[in-house]
């Protein structure tokens, strides 16, 4: 029996997305404006005060040209 996805799996995705945003070198304002994610939402996500929805994560991934994939 394969183990179920744990909270750590999703935490890794969240951490990876935060790191990609930081590594982009772009301002929060520019990322928010160009990805159509409200800046307060992005700021709370980056400061680890709040999570984000899958829809918001998808917008950020599209803007940053990242692809979410499921491991087998």
C-alpha cells in the first residue's frame, strides 16, 4: 500500500512557490499586478501569514512559468 500524501507534500509545494517568487527578483507589486493576484494576498502568502487557494497558486505558477506536476 502506498502512503497517502502528507501535509509535508503540500508544504513542499508552498515552500517551492515562495522560493520561486523570491528568486524571480521581481517586486511583489509587479508579480501581483501581472499575475492578477491582489497584492495583500501575495504579501500575506510570502510572509507566511496565510495560505493561498489553488487558483491563486495556478496564477502565480503561470506568471512565473512554473508547472505543478504530480509525482507517481
